[in-house]
């Protein structure tokens, strides 16, 4: 059973996370973040996240977002440090702009929400953008637009739920994390709550099958024969591969 007040509180959580993971030169968003933290820390989800909220509020300046911006850059944009991946596609396939971006675009097509490229340059499966979308959808549901409840549920179940544990773990364990270590604790508590509220299970970890190398036993005569054939092939003409790039009749390169 959905609860209107609970949905409003959830929208605030998502709004807070969206501001923590999509920094803007507009300091208004930073002061909105401080206000959200102040509101949410009065009723934490559990004692650990309550302590994390108090710690987070103490680390953030009341006058400037400089401290937050510096740590944000160290975690997500400093090439000399190990950067925390922020896209669902990266956690799913190890690449940017993968199938999770397409899934998010398909979900957005069912809503009024669209990405403004001038304000948000990252892709639709960026964690900050996903949080912003979830905040908007949850708020719409709280206002009575129940048609968005299914889309909200699907985005959490099929996008966020799949990678958010690994993302929070990367945040918490990063050597330069201080502010975001507290954020990771709060995010973990909120994710656990969302799974209960939306009736979504913890995803099953993908396990890569163990590769077993089989050592082939061959005779000295067979080894010599293979070496001769290998040498002959090396002298022959290079065969065209189906994956080679060639020039089409219009002069453009194709794969």
C-alpha cells in the first residue's frame, strides 16, 4: 500500500541524492541541499544513517560549496586518482552509453520528463540524473498522479537496484571520500528501505564462470609440424577479416 507522506519523504531523499551527484555552478542548488539534509536528518531511517547525517551536516560549509566541489572532483573527475563510475551502463557492461541508457530513455518516453542537455551533459543512465528522475516521479505519485507509480517502480527495480550497492561501496571505500563516505551510509540505508517499500529483491550477483585451461599433450613430431605450418601461414598473403575497416564506394569508412 502506497502512503502519500512516505512518497513525499522519498522524493526528498531522491532530491538530496540528485544534488549530491550532479553539482552545479548555481549555488541555489547547494543551499537547497543543505535544507534537505537538515530536514531529513531529523527523522533518519536507522541509527547509522542518523550518525552519518550529523557527520555530513558538520562537514558541509554553510556559506560555500567549495569543500563539496573539491571532494566531488577528487572522486569523480580527477584522472590521477581512481574515479568512481557513475553510469548504470558501466556497472552493467563495463562501458558508457550502453543498454542501460537505452532502457532509461525508454522509461522517460512514458513520462513528461526529458533531459535538458544544456543543464545536464551526462547521459540518462548517470546516477545523478536517475535520482533526479526518481525524485520527480515520486513527487508526482505523491500528488496523486498514480500512473507514474509503475514507471518509478520499474526504474528502481531494473536500473538503480542492479548497481546501487556497488556504487555505494565504491564511494565508501574511496581513499579521498569523507563527505561521500557519509553519503554512502545514508544511501545504503535508503536503498534497503526502498527495497522493502517497493517490494524489490536484492539483485543476484553476476558470477563469471571459472576458466579452466586444459594443457594439451602433443608429441615432438606434432609440435614440429605445427611450427612449420605456422611459419608458412606467416609468409602467405594476409586474409581479409570480416571485422576489418574498409572504404565504401562513397568514400566513408565502414566496419
